[in-house]
């Protein structure tokens, strides 16, 4: 006969002495029909992602009140989801003090400013080779980048100033233009060959490289002021997490105190680099990192409304 363990001798403990992770005091409450956003926010459970979300909101609100640094790092999809208006308002309120974009971000931001539309049908256009061949987009942005090289300014400032000076009818929807207008740095971090403007004869590798390097140095300066602040990565799976990690190490190498701060990653799924280079590694010396999973077009308006309710 097979041998079996005797369970009659196990030792038990009292339920009310056991440590529990969940309590009814943390349960969701029921907001009343027609109640305010505050009622909805306060009704969220104090458990898992909802608690993490509230921690991120609290960190941003605290940074605003104490005039500390808040950085938004964003992939281009944030702009394509129609969220520029939210980012711009956070800049106007003095909450977001630096915006970092990848190369695609300036394309969508510029096209929105120029014609109020962006995001071509890649699947259809790749068939006949017309994908990314819009002449006005490449001419405008590459012209601005080349201007930046001649005048010693980074890509973000060069493109933002050119949009601001143009007759573009939707410039009020441009994060780059608003950064120029408010004096808030909007930096652009480029991998050559990833963006449609690089396939045009107007692209100048020297200008792109120098402009992006200048923006990297500007970004490092903002990161050097991150103590007790917040860095939020939204939808960049590779470029900006890598840039952020290098900026942190350079700032520390130069003797800046960048130890205690909050980071958050907002994306539809968790990727390796944001998890390591935004949430874990930079905060290992005393900060806190959070991952918030969800669609940008839902989570970023929720983040915005939660912040302005508290500041």
C-alpha cells in the first residue's frame, strides 16, 4: 500500500492572528449616480493596481506642490491616441516640466499641427512604396533639424520653434510648439532609420545626430533635478527607457543627488526594458517604481483627471 502523510497532526493558527493582505476597509465603495470625478476616484479600491495608481497620482501632486521635477517620456502612440491636449494642459499648469519624445513623436505632432490629421495606413501604402513619402512632413521637419544644426539647438526646440512661427492651423495641439512657447524642454531621442523623414533626401545624418545629442544633454539636466520628483514613461518600449537609464547614470556620475524619486510605466503590456530601466534599476537606491497596464486613451485621461482633482 502506498505511504501517505498523516494530516491529523498539523499545527493550526487562529484566523484573527494571521497577517492578511486584503481588508474590507480597502474595498471599493459605490459612487452615487451623477457623482463627481472625486467621488469615482475615492471609490476605487485600495488594492493592487488601483493602489499603485493612487500612489503615482500622489507622487505627481506632491512634486507639483513642492515644485519638483516631473518628466513625461512618451512614445508616438500617445499622440496618435489624441492625448496631446492632456499633455499640453499639464505643461501649462506647471505640472509636467519636461517632455521626451522618440523620433516618431515629432512626426505625428508636426502633422497634427499642419493639417489636423496624422497616422497613415501603413499596410496599404507599403504595397506601392508610398509609405512615409509625404513631402511636406519631411521637408518641414528635416528643414527644422538642419536649422538646429546651424544654430546649435536640439531637435525638439528647432521643430517646436518652427511650428510656433508657422501658419499651421492646429499649432495649439502641438506639444513641441507649446514647449517652445512655455520654455519647457521637449527633447527628441532618435534612432536613425526608424522614422519616415530619414528616407527623404532632405535628411541630414549630421544634423539628426547632433540635434539628438544636444537633446540628450538637455534631458540629462532635467533628470539631474529628479530628486523627490517623478518620471513617467508612456508607451515607449525601448528608446526612452534606454535613454532614461543612461541619463540617470550620467547625472549620478557627475555628482547630482538622484536617488529618491518615483517612476511609473504606462503601457498596454509590460515590456522588458521599461520594467528594468524605468521601474526597477533607477529606483533601487531608494525610490519607488510602478507599472500601470492599460490602453493609453483610457489610462492617461484617468491620470490627468486624478491629478488635477488633487492639485
